[in-house]
C-alpha cells in the first residue's frame, strides 16, 4: 500500500482509535500454496486482544492448508471512503472539467504471524473474547465446552490468533492540498450525503484540525 507522507497516520493512537471505533471487519489475505493461483481472501470480523488479533472461521473453509503453510498473513480493513469527482478538485481559477478525480479512504493493514487454535477450550476462550467485544450487552449463553448450545458447535470452527508484527495505516484525505480546498470538499461531501460521505467528511475535518496547512506543518521544527 502506497503511503505518501501526507497520508500517513499522525501516530499509532490515530489508527488505533479508528479501529476501536469502527466495525472490526476486514479481509484476511493468505498466500496460495500454488504460487500460480491468486491468494485466498477471507472476509471476517476480528477482535483486538492486546497486541494480537482474534479470528474464527468455519472448519470447512478452504483456507486452512494454506494458512498452516504461511508464516505471514495480512488482515486489511478499509472504511470512511468516498469518490471525489473531477469538478471538486479543479485548481482555483481553472475550469471544473480540468480537475482530477480521486478516492478518499482510511485503510489499516496488519501483517501478522498466524497460529491456528483447534483445542476446544482454546476455541471457547476465543469465542468468549469475541462475544465480549461485539456483544458487550451479553444476552448469550456461556461458551462452555461441556454445555449447550456452544459445546457441540465448537467442533465446527477453528480459531486463529494473529500476532501483529507491523501495521500500515493510511488516511487519504487530500491533506497536502490547501486548507480552502479541503474545507470546500468537506462541504461537498456533507451536502452529497451518499454512502460513507459523512464518515469521509468527518475524517477530513478531523485531520484538517490536527494538521492545518500540511506544507507549513511539515517545515515547523518538532518540540
């Protein structure tokens, strides 16, 4: 993933906060055992557990032999995206049709070392952690390897613990463009209000408040 200096996360807290406040859903990408074939891409929710990520998948999933052979996988997520049309990005004083379109988005990619979890108690612990994450209000039976309803169903899944070795985070919101341009695009996104426009506008507004004029900010000495 190409990350320009103006697209980079301001610090680790920025991408961590985005992940924590976004549906933790991404694509697990695993190399194919056959290098002539495309990688396997598995859509899945995941839970952040300290420095690791937790995933569970159905036992019949075709990914397992490929995952066993992999020493590194990637989990990628994206959100707050929007198409920015040509006429929103025309240079000041120039014709609208001369503008260049782009996409706005936030993307976080985790490079990880995978460990498959297949013992019943390990899977029960993982599933409990995921229920606590995604369903904090409770209203579910305990995940007990000896009791219904989960005990008999645990054999139908395997868990994966992903030890994160690197995080690539990108916030692509035209931060290198003038303040006036970004403010105008924010207004356009909010007025259009299509798809994830509101989320994209909120991210651009937040980055604008934190960075201001990027060209000026990058030349200022660090305290």
